[in-house]
C-alpha cells in the first residue's frame, strides 16, 4: 500500500510528555505523544486573507484546547496509578508491622 505524499505534509500539532526518572527505575521512562491533525497549514505571507488566517488560528486554538485536555486526562490517570501504588506500598508496611506484633498487646506511646 503506497502512502499519500500529500497526507504526510498535513500539519500536525504534537506534544510529548516524558516522565522524570525515579530512583526505583533503571530504564528511561517511555515518552507519551499526543497529536492533533490540522486541516490546513497557515498560508504563506502575502497569499492569505484575514479570513483564512482567522480560520486557521481558530482551528489551532481549538486543537490546543483539545490536546491539553488529553494531556490533563493522561496525567490525572498517572497520578491515580501512583496513589494506588503508594497506598499498596504503605499497606505492605502495615501488614509487616501487624505480623511482627501478632499476639502482643500494642500500647500507644501518645500518652
């Protein structure tokens, strides 16, 4: 199947998110790419009317808002995964403490 050369020249709005590496990771975190296809590129200077520029900028603005919503949803999902992972990690510690104290009376030191 041959690719359409015109399709490859259509403008694309692209954002790449690269998570920072944590101390537990040994490999580079993978990047997540967000893209939005634009229907037209900005016309060259002198060959465009105000209406064409306005149309292009309106589409660009809408695409940016949509792309930002995708990024926000992705990051929110990642934050929820991190919270769940952290909660599971602290539960493991609590289980260990309970196991160590099994059968013993534990007195709070707050008094």
